C-alpha cells in the first residue's frame, strides 16, 4: 500500500512537471512572437529569422498559432519573399472574425489581399482590401488604412490606371500622416511621382519626388533618400537630360547602401553613358558594378548585356561575343535561380515534414508510455480503494464484535442473583455455536489471529443450546409480565416480528442494542433504527429508554 502511494505521488509530480515545462515552452514562443511583431515593420528580415526558430508552430494553441502565422506572412511580404502559396491566411482571417478580434481580422484580411495581389487575381485582391478597410474602420487603424489605400493605388498603377492610383495614394499619404508613419508616407509620395512620370506629367512627378525627398532628409532615412534620387535619375534619363540623370544617380550612390543597391545604381549610370555614346565611361561603370561582391544574377546579366552592346558599337566583336556568352550564362542562371528557389522551397517543406513526422512519432511513443502509466496508476488506485474499503469494513466488523463481547462480559459480571435466573433462561435459548461460527466467517485470517483472545473470552462467558427457541423465551417473558406482551402485539399489529421482539427485549428488561443484536442475529445499526421507529409509534421521547405503555 505504501508503494502504491509512492507511485501515485511520482506520477502526479511528473505530470505537474510536464505541465510546467509545456507552459514554459508556450511562454517562450509567445515572447518570440511579441519580439517579431515589434520589429516586423522596420526589420522584417530579423522578424522572419526570429519566427523561423519556432519548431512545429502547428502544435501551438489556436490563438498563438494564428498570431504566429499572421506575423510570419507580414515578415515574408515585407522581405520580398514569395507569398503566393500562403493561402492559410484565409483561415486565419476567419478565425479572427469569429473571435470578433477586428484589429487582427483587418490585418489578416489585408494580407489576404496581398496574397491575391501576388497571385494576379485582381478582383479578389480588391475585394479583400475593401473587407480589410471595413474592419480597420472599426478601430481607426490609420496605418493599416493607409496600407490598403497605397496597395490599391499600386494595383491601379500596374494596370495603367494612373488617375485612380494617384487619388488612392493621396488618401494613403493623409492616413500615414495621421498614423505618424513617415516612412510609409514618403514611400507613397515617391510612388505618386512614379505614376505622374508614367503618365508623362514630368513636372508633377518631380514635384512629388521633391516633397518626398525633403521628408526623407528631414527624418534621415537613407534607403528612401537613395530610392527617390534613383527615381529622379530615371525620369531625367527618359527625358534625355543625361547630365541631370547622372548627377541624381551619383547622389544616390553617395548615400550609404548595400552592395546590391550600389551595383544597380552603377548599372543605371552606365546606361546613361551608353545613351550618350560614351562607351568608355559606360564600360568603366559596368566593370565597377561587376567588381562588387554580389551574387544577384539579374544585375550581373544586365551588366554583361550592356557591355556586349558597347563592345559591338566599338567593333570589338570578340569582346562583344565573350560578354554576350556571359550574358547568356547568367540568363540561364536567372532561370535556374528561380527554379532552384522553387526546388529549395519544396526541399525545405519536405525536410520540415520529415522532421515533423519524426517529432510526431516521438510524441506518439511518449503518449503510449503515458497511457500505460496512467492505466497502471488507475488500476493501482482501484486496488488501493478496494483494499482500504475492505479494511475499514473489517475493522468496523471487528469493533462491533468486540463491543458485543464486552457487553456479554458486563452482563456476566453485573447481574444480581434475582436477575441471573431470568437471564439464564434467555442464554439457554441463544445460538452460541452459530454466533461463533458467524463471527469467524466474517473476519479475515489476520483479524482472526488478532481477535483469538476475544473469541476465547466469548466462549467462556456465553454457552447454551444449539438453536434459539423464541416461543419458549417469549412465554417466559410474557408470563413474568402478566401477559403484557400479548396486549402490545394486539395493539401494534403493524410491527414486524423483529420490531416486536426488540420491544419485548427492551421493555423492563432493558437489553442494550448490542445485547439485542446478538440475540436476534441483527446488526447493531439495524437494531437502533428499529428501536427509533418503535419509540415514534408509542410516543416515547427520542432519547428516553422507558417503553412503559398505559392501557
């Protein structure tokens, strides 16, 4: 029994430790999600790295998993990753709508629009953006409303609807300003300039470029300063203002930037010199771009094409052929890169599924062990309960037997000579042998050993014939009471034989519950209940032992 209790304590402790560990892991994941959410706007690459450290996110509870996936998609989109297959966002949106969590429902609906946008499903993208705007209106999320307007503007620009695009971008600028998101506000102003430039409204384009550049300088955002200068350079190049174009590109190059952006700017400068037929300067900037430590096949491909064209103009046909071969090789690499990206994505998914299956098998193994341990625990608990219950019952029976024996001892010691003759008559009718056998069958071997002395005392105190002759005993009692019990039996016909006998043994003779229990072969508890009913019938006070009845 002690070993069973130890097992119970061990299992409960282990379960508790497992629950604490699980809660700790969940809290750790929650901290990662919060950190990623805090940096996703300004540092989406860092947010993506943080979220990718979470193993088996689908094992999270619904609340955490939906938040995890929403921030993950936001980080991927802002990091210019492919999101066309991220259709789980639709279920995330439905989850937040069901929960009436409108801020997250608005963001999820917006990214439903972004997925549809990238999938080139224009009508569905617009529907998703409008749904997102309706949710954003519920809590005046100006930044998100600005994003929606800006993306609708970009969608219109992509389909040459420049007038609508500009109006939507103007709305975005106002909303970004209310949200104090100056980075996005500057970006929207620059895109407005692009729309005017594409619509051949150069003065308006330069006007909005100038406004966005002033804000970028005011808030000291180098990336946007560089992007705006590049956009201005492109406009001047397209208008034939080559010197202004080169100046803006050189201004952009002077702003601190990564090597990929630097290479792209140098390529733009080379293109301007090529248009000016200054092939030496063009080749110089192309070589400078190619000397940078970049692995972007698109930029390298374009650089070799331009070098090939420049060499051909100078009738350096071998150089032109060599550079064209490089252009062709990198063209192949561009396609290979796109294909490899797809293959890499498939491989990552395959590797992840393998890892997940292995993890699931481990979980199943642990669950089986836990189930077996639980079953062992349940069986052990049932055995403990049965053993404990039987132990209590046996102790109760032994206690009752001991009480009866002590009662007989008192009877034998305290009776007067006058009462002894009457009690002897009763004892001669008691089934002593049957009582002894009954007691011995109701107790265990251990209890029989421990109660052996009591049984010996019992055999010494009481003895008599084989069966109880109630009729003979009743005649003796009734005769002593002048037929009083016959009158009682006639008056209380509703009493059972046992209740009537209890009355007879109680009235005047004042037998105790234990004595009557032995004589009638009933439990003490039953005797007490029946005596209570008898008292109620004859109107005796509850705690009185006087059964005297008047006629």
